[in-house]
C-alpha cells in the first residue's frame, strides 16, 4: 500500500514539476514584441525621386509610411493602429494596409469612430515579420488654417517662403499600436517624428523674337525668372514637349531630316555658361541645341537667367502652301521636368504652371496679289475665275 502511495506521490510530484516548468514556456510562447516606426513622408508619384522627401508644403498630398515589426518570439495577433496625431495643417485622405471601421457606410479616416485601424496578425517569421501602413496626408491650402496662405491660392503664392517661416511649421506626427498578444517591450509601441515644410517657387519664362525673316538668322532671347517666394532649385529651359519646329545642329540632327519650314540652330550662349572663381563651369558647360536642355542652376527668389539663341527660319516646306506657321516654344521648370513627372532632378514645387510654357508662332503667307481675281488666294480664286467663264458662255 505504502509502495503504491509512494509511486502515485512521485508521479504527482513529477507531473506538477513538469506543469510548473511548462507554464513559463507557455507564457513565453504567447509573447510578441511588436513595434512601430514612422519610416518616411514622400510623394507616391515621385517615389525615391522625391527631392523633398520628408517634407510637405501647401496643397501637397504625400504618403506617410508606417512600418510595424514583430521581433517575436510569437506571432502578434489583434494588432491595431490608433488614430495618428497630426498637426491641424495635415488632413488624412486615404489609409492602406489596415482596415478602418465604416461610419454610416462610409470609410472616412478623418473620423474618430473609424479608428482604430485593424492590421491583424503580424508574423514573427524572419522575412515576413513586418507590416506596412500607408496614409496619404494633405497639407492645407486654406487661409483659415494658415493666415499666410492667400485666399486665392494657388493663383497667388505667399509672400514668405514656407520652408523658412514659422507659420508653416508642423508639430510632430505621433502614432501608436496595440496587440492582443502580450508585448514584453511596450516602449516601441509608439513613435513620433517631425517633418519639415518644403519650398515653393513660381518659375516662369518669356521668349522674345524681335526679327523674323526667312533665310536670315533671328536672335531669340529666353528669360527664366523665379517669382518666388522661395529659391528654385536647378532651373532648366528646354523644348520638353516638342512644340517647336526647329532642327538642332549636327550631330543632333536626325538623318534625312528636311529643314524646310523649320528653324535651323546656329548658336547659343547665356547665363548657363557661367563659371566659378577657378573658371570651371557652374552648370551645363554650354547651352547647346535647345532640346539638349539649358541648365541655369539654382535661382534665388526674384532672380532671372537669360539665354540667347540664334536660329534661321527656312523656306516654306512646299510651293503649294499658301500659308504656314513657324512655332518656337520652350518650357521652363525647376528640375527640368514638372514636379509630378517622377524624375530625381531636384524639383522645387511650382504651383503655377501657366507661365512655364511659351510658344511664339510666326505665320507666313505667300503674296498672291498679282492674281487676276483681285488678290483672292488659292483655289477659291481659281474657282471664281472658272465660274465667270462659265457664265459668259451661257450668255
């Protein structure tokens, strides 16, 4: 009997010992160290080409990226993102990567009742233990939010540069997450980050062609001006959209290209040829055939840069034509291309694009004053002559 009790007792003790050992292991297995960081703020269109990454300015919408990571040792379940705390100048537009709650059948990230945003389970397996939440935020363009923004923005821009004026600065962004799994390290469940305000600059161009005579060189003056309120980075002029009828100098001329009805490039010079104190070129060494681009470099607010080009208009493309146009057009931008084009060329946002393109058209007509129809041109004159002859025959 005692032997049986002893055996049973030993078994109970062994079982209890195993239970006590297993309990901490089970508790440990339910832990998950999940954390959050604010990765970046940048234009989704420009991606890595956004030269103003981690900055945002008046009227812009950019993507705020949050990265959640689970360091384990278990999967984190029931992970939710609380509504981020944003500066009042920023408004949430769209959330991707977690599920908001519909309010009256509508998903609206600006409503408190839509939050928290459910991420779900975040794995602890290496290589798959992250989750990304993207939030599109818009910087206000309303005077009610920032008194320095003109009421008719973007028709008119502020008189002060947003990137350097305290009125446009933003408070830190703050985010936090929760999980139904025990988190042994709650310190990394919250994150804050302060983003800067980006510059804006109205870059515009003008084109002057004082003389136009077919077969004779025309001197063309192109002026790029930064109307402010901030400095404009890396200002270019070019025929970006191909609106001109000009032909560049060899070897840029396409093989077999006819020069009839076009402008033929002769030479170019200007501020883009500027050199530093050692004689080294500051920007592009020469303003070459215009579609190669002419780089003026950075322009301060209120500053201008000028390029002088010489092109010769060629004879009309056909003897049958009574009239033709000789268009000469250029585009001027900070960073060579419009801000949202997607190239990493150091753009400064230009909210006013109406003055970034100029096309000058010279209309050339043949002189038909010697025609017996009294100067009525072309086929119409010939038709009238024929009708007159037919009338006389009938009489």
